[in-house]
C-alpha cells in the first residue's frame, strides 16, 4: 500500500493539498477500508499519539479519529478545551510547543480559524483541523471520497449545496473546485460562503475545468445535480442568531418538493448531526436516496489515510 506523499505538514484547509494528493488519499483510504472490512489493520501508526483538542462538541470526529488511530496501532488523547490550560490563558503558541514534545500529531476543533493556523505554525508536528468556524476539511474529504467510491470519474459530477454558507460549505467548495467537480450553491444573500473562498475557488475551478455557481434559488441549484447536500442552519457557536437564521433559511429546506426538481437518481448528503425536519425532512435522511451514514463511516477511513500521510514522515 502506497502511503500518500503530501508536501504540507498540516491539514488546516483543503487548499493545503493538490488534486493529485487528494486522489492519493482517496486511493489509500479505499485500500484501508477494504482491508478493515476483512479485519485487517496495518500497524502503520504503531505507538504514535494524537492529541485531540475539542473546544466544541463532537460525536463523529472524536470517535472516528480515536478508533482510526487505535486500529493502526496508535492512540488518541481526548483533551477537553475546558480542562486544559488554554482555557486559563496559556497561549496557543506555548500549547503547540509543549504538545510537540509529547505527541506525534494534534487534531483541533475550535472557533476562530486563526487558532488552527497559529497552532500549525507553532507546532513542529502535524496539525489537523477537525473543524473551525471557517472550514471543515476532513468532512469535505470524506464527502468527496463517498462520491468517488460511487462514480467512475469525478469530472462531470455535479454537487448542489443548499442552505447556510458555513464552514462545511466553504470546504466543499474548495474541494470541488480542486477536484474538478461542478458545484452549485444555493444560499440567501445574508449567509453566503466566505467571499475569499469563492474568489480563490473560482480560480481553482477554471484550472480544473469545473463550474462554481452561487445562486439564491434552490430549485436552480439542484436542477442538474447528481448529489444534493445540506447542513444545519445553526452551527456550533451561533446559537444567539438562531431565530433570525431559521427565518431567513426556511426557503432552503431539503424537501420532497425540492427533490422533485432533481435528476431521478440524485443522492442526498448531510455531514450530520442533522436537525430532522428543520434543514431537511427527516424521512429523506432515511430514504434510499440518502448516503449520509456512508459519509459518516468514511470520515474514519479518510482520516486514517490522512494521519498516515502526515504522521509517518
Ligand atoms: N460531521 C461532524 O463533524 O460531526 P461531529 O460534530 O459529530 O464530529
Ligand atoms: N456547520 C456545523 C457542522 C457540524 C459538523 C457546525 O459548525 O456546527
């Protein structure tokens, strides 16, 4: 099995990777997944340690990283952001320097994306972004791996994202543009994805030969889609804006009526956790069109590939 060779030390955002590197990660993750299904787990991260700092809640990220590294012979340390000295004012720089003396990698879930950047710049070991207010790169990689598994080729595939232009949307846009997947994003003008992400991704999409469209019209966005994706309207840390956001985003719900505008075999995606009957009708998540639990499973396989690539150098 060929471990992906990455130029970057860290995975802070999708644009730390090239298209070729992402494809190496996908091929390696597919091998790990196939082996794991036969009960085979290569000891590739023997005795390696991953510190996982969580300043926000998590089910998938925590369990998939911890299980993934233990399957490969290493182990993870769960560090609750409220318990460690960061909470009492120790700087990110000092935290990075100290953890670099103990462990082989750091995964962080935090608020400001700048915290991830600072941690990565100050640590001598790899830093993996497990979600910031701006990006969720591990999620986007698992999502495109889920599509990759189902398609002969990624080029020509169209993904529609409907809803809040949030951290997940930003990473999906970057990943689609790099991989040459067409992406159409329907969101209200108050909640569009990050302007600099759109600008940079337009350039990446031109280079990869794909299209990137932002529209206020959900029916227009999903018309040619092979995959329709949504995420919660209220991300972690946005609770105070809930009432306003729910009102503005109410036209962006994934309903059977909206899916009637789609291709017949169009599949539905969600990074989870879902707020059933808020951003998506609950029975759509349970239908044959839904691949949301494949996405959740693939977090583990893809992150195992990422950890091998970053932590074995
Ligand atoms: N999708 C995702 O990151 O889930 P968790 O918040 O449960 O980690
Ligand atoms: N946009 C969501 C994703 C959760 C995995 C949030 O940030 O809460």
